[in-house]
C-alpha cells in the first residue's frame, strides 16, 4: 500500500545504493533515481548523502525513514486487527456506562457496530459515575462511557465531548419559546435524577448559587422513568444531556439552555483501562465510537 516513491526510498535506504535497490526491486536504476529526486522535491530537502560507493541517509532522511517505517508498522497492525476481527466467531466486549448513556445513545451505537461486525457480543453494566470509574480501574470492563466533571485517575480517556446540562420539556410548554431562568422552573413540576448523579449535582449547585429552591415532584435514578413521566405530564420539566436524547427519543420534546456557566462543566468521556492491550475486536470498536461520537457532537445544537 506504499507509493512507488516511498518503496524506492526504503529500498535505497536499506540497501545503501541505487544499484542494490535496482536488483532488489527489478526496476531500472534511472527509474529509482527519478523517483528519489521527486520525493526529495516533495519533502523540500535532500534525504541522502551521495557518495561514489553508495547513498547514506542524512539527518532529514533518518527522520523521514523513521516516520515512514512507523506508519508502515501502524498500517500492518491495523490490517492484522481487521483480518483478526473478520475471523472472530464470538467475541465479548464488556461496557460500563452511566444511566444517561444506556437510554438511547449506547443501544444505537451497539446496534450499528454489530450490523458491521456480527461476531461481536456485548455485556453492558449500568452504574453510577463512581462505580463506573472503579470498574475501569479494576479492569472489570473493556470500555466505559460516562458523564464526568473531572479527569479520572488510572483511566485512559480516549475521547471527551462537551455535555452541558439542558432542560427537557414538551415543545408546546410555556417555557419552550422564551428565555429560561432557573427561578422560573419553580412554577412547574420538576422530575430530577437522584443527587448522586453529575447532572443533578451541577443543577443543585447552579440553583444554590442563585438562591432558588427547586422541589422536584419526582426523583429517580433511571432516566427512562423521568422520560415517561415527562411524556405523560405536559407541563413537567426534567434535565438531561443532548447525548441522552437522540433522534426518535426526542419526538415532540425540546432541549433548552439556561445560560448558566455551572451547567456547562460536564463532559462525556470514552474511557478504557490504562495500559491494557487491546484485542482484535476492541480496537475497531473504540475507533468506531470515537468517529460516531465526533459526528454526533458536531451535529448537536
């Protein structure tokens, strides 16, 4: 998969001369020489010291050769993983996530990945933020998705995306088409997560700093329950991230910002065990998650 210029460059670098590279590649010396000159023109610097008895890489050539060889190793590793993935009959990936991830986003991502890789199976464990981080550090899961307020120790963060806390309400709610303040929420039934969640912690902090008191009519650890309550209570409001409510899950709901800085301090993190070797299925899955989450984040308002 290397270009002619790169193949000829490596052959000369390894063999030490145009003639030796010509015998190795079964290509005329003049053709190799032209390709080397073309490559040096593209790089913008000579890559070899030319002597009567051969060619030796100069400092620029050593740097270029090192990068080319590393890129070749990376490509070989990726191809080997892809071939290994195709040969997998049954591979299990263990995922830990917080409740907001399990509502709509993660099931959609898993279904999309399995459509391309039917030999991969998943086991999902839904827990609180602290428990998810502990599972990652203990190696009890292969990958984790969770909302976080700060970096976790002993955890490799593969990606991080802003996940501000938003208000969720019906599209015909009185607050749906006007600027929203936290003080105005006290006039409507609020359905909130429990206080051990990052979304509730940020919401309570924002309310305390503004001196407003919000008494929820429903508290629950499961967003699915808050969601169903909201759908059956036209004037109710809950809180969520845009990542939690995607596509069909929104239906006739709207997500509104409050303009409160404290509610913007949360991120969605893709995490894995630090230093652990990836298997043939995990690497493509992590790459898939990074790509899809980048796409989703760029499409959010």
